[in-house]
C-alpha cells in the first residue's frame, strides 16, 4: 500500500513549487508539512488544498480501496482559514450513521485541533 505522505512529498517536489509558498498558502509551519510527509495516511481536505496549490489531482494517486479504508476523509471547515489559528467549526453533524466515517471525521478534527494548538504554542512561546 503506497505511503500517502510520500506520495504528497513526491508530488510537491515534482511540481517545482517551493515548500515555503505551500506552507504560507496553507497557513501552517514547515515542521507541520514535514510531519505530514511522514504520515502513512492523510485527511482528504489537506491533500485537496495542497493539490489546488500545486495544480495536481491526487485522486489518481490513491486507489479507491485506500480512500474507502484509510482515514482519507473530507472535512470542510465552515469558516475559511486565513492565518493563525483556525476558527472552530460546528460540532460533528453527520447524516451518515456509519460509525467508521464518524470516527474518521472526528480524528481529522482532532488532528487539526492539535496542529492549531501547536501553532499557538509556537506563537506564544517563541523567542521574539
């Protein structure tokens, strides 16, 4: 099974677009994107955003089996993230009663929350 972080890293490398530009447009730090490169599975929203920046369609890179089984879920924020800490979206509201999909959506939100927390810690405690 292909490593999704590695696929993402290779696509960015082949695009010729700098990591600096990508992290600025995503509103994340360089360490965050490097951590993403190490992850075996990535959430759909993050991959889609990167794909839009580098004009790459990742749907051809991941098989439908991987997309169904792995936590490659779509989580769309209710308020677009412009910079800094993102706005919190409404609680999980899923019309789908599939507990696996609900769990994966919660996992993606939890990871986003942790990344926002890390960004905030860096802002508050970084040397000035």
